[in-house]
């Protein structure tokens, strides 16, 4: 099975924010071992739509067939997941690409081993959108300069893609005032006028429409219609010492991604097992593309944009990015 591996190798450990928000405890340590003939691994995830393939892979026996006993643990962001992986308390974790690039620039020894969610390629309906009040004069990303725009985490993938969507629409994003607001609070913030717009991912975007908000821009797609938004990573040390386990996890994760992409109804059904998304909302929300390969060009674009916007510190070497068959 073909897979993509990005080796992000550097020297020291720092904390990063993955998809924003505060963090929950990652739980007590654990390390890989044998469980009934299977290799036991812990995988840090975030309770969002994006990681549904991980749970489907467990439910459908995909990881078991690969000889893996997967125990997921949930956190609100990478500030809990990254240390757990680097310290060996977990073997794999989930993060958006910009956060991993930032971590690499700061010296965190990580390797991105499997793809996660990607943009849908649909300029009229993606799983992430800028929402505004129904009576707002904003009609597209070109109208966002000079406004207050809510994002879940300052100086991360959200403001990167919003800025780029404005540039693509012919505007100058320099005057946008980004305001950090958790996803669950965004609909109220826009509805009450606390902010003029919000960059919301599902299920917040669907909740916004239900509350009368309009979607006016789709920054992931407008940045790259095949944008790799996030993926699964491990530590360089674990990859070096457990190459076979990493290979099996990467291939099983790709199979789980492909299964999720082919079975959207099962994706919607599994959400209730690890999120608080109501079934009626799960039926309405827009799903991401569950990618089977990391889009190398889009990773390079996010690095370029992050450097341009000054949110990535240090040198990030992508020369070790490669494909294996």
C-alpha cells in the first residue's frame, strides 16, 4: 500500500497547539506492548469530525488486522498530545499541519506518518467556512479586511488560510483583527456582534447556519483545493526504534481513511461515540475529504505562508519528505 511519510527531525521538545483551545489531561502513561498477540499503542486525538477514521478503523477491525491494539485518548489540542508522544506516554498523535511545522521549527523531534482530513475541493461547500450574520454586507473573503474575525487559535492554520483566501480574492489581509474564540462560542460571538465573522469548522459551521448565519468563504479550499489540513505523527525516537509498528500503523490508518471516505454514513454514525455532536447535526454537517495521501505541495504551501506571515520560527527542512511503495 502506498503511503506518504514526512520526517520532521530536530532536537528539543516544546509544546504546540494543534487545533486550538485548552487542553485536557492526556491520561496516565502507557507505552507500546503486547495485548493478546497485538502490539498495544496509544493514539492522541481531538474530539472532532476529522478523526472519525481512527475510530472506524478500530470498530471495523482494520488496526487489529494490522496486528495493533489501538487505545485512543482525547485532548483539546496538541499541548497535551505532543508531550505525550515525545515522552513515550503515547506512540502516535493527531495535529494540524501548521502546528507540526511550528513544532519542527522550534525543535520538536516529530515525524508525520499518515494523512488526516483534507479540503473537499468544493468552493461552495467545505467543512470549514467563514460565517457572518444574515444581514452582513460581507459577500466574500475580499470583504474581510478591516473586520474582527474569530478564529480558534491565533497564529495557526486558521489565520493562515483566512489571510490567503483574502489574498486570492484580491484583498489585503493586513487590517483583519483576529480574535481568539473557541469553536463552540463562535456562533454566539457572531450573532451578538462581538465579532464580524468567524472561521468555523464543522459542526460549528452547520450550527451557525441553523442560527441564521451565512457562509461566505471557504478558506481551506481557497488556499488549496486539495489541502492536507492535518495528519498523524509519532516521535523520531519511536519511529527509529519501532519502524515496523510505524509502517503498520501508517498503512492501517490510510486504509481507515479510505474506508471513511467510502462510507460517509458510518462516519456520521461513529461521531456519537467520541464527540458530543447531536445525531441530527451529524446528519447535516459537511464532511472533510479523508485523504489517503499527504499532499506534499500543500504542506510546502502552508510552510511558505507561515513563513510569510511570521508564525513559524526557525528552519523547517522538508528535504526528508518522501513516498514509499
